[in-house]
C-alpha cells in the first residue's frame, strides 16, 4: 500500500539518490511516486509487486468477461435475445 506520508518525492531527488531509493524500496516494499512539475508522473516499485498487480488486473478482466458471458447466456435462455437478422 502506498504510504501517503512519505511516498512522494521529486524526480530530481530520485536521480541524485537512486541507490538510497532502491534500498528503501527493498526494505519497505512501498512504491514511490515521483513528482515532475508539481504533478505525480511516475511510480517506482519492485518487480514482484508489479507482477502481482499485473496478475490481479488480468484476473479481474477474466472475471468480468466470464460474468458478461454468463449474463448473455442467461438472457438467451430467458428468450431476451433476437436473431441478428431481426435486430438489424
């Protein structure tokens, strides 16, 4: 989880002290949001956490797709769908 107390720093600071940021990331596992021109621009996080995030997003997408297919099948069984030729 992102620590809003200390999770934001400037890109300039990151460039100057990269090793320190990497050490902190290794110790805490907390990502750092880098600020450019006063706005959040990039997130630095460890690869394992990023992989978990990608996998979770993929799982959510699959679950949403399966749910949409199930709704479609339910509607077909309930007679709520029309043949394509009739719909067009």
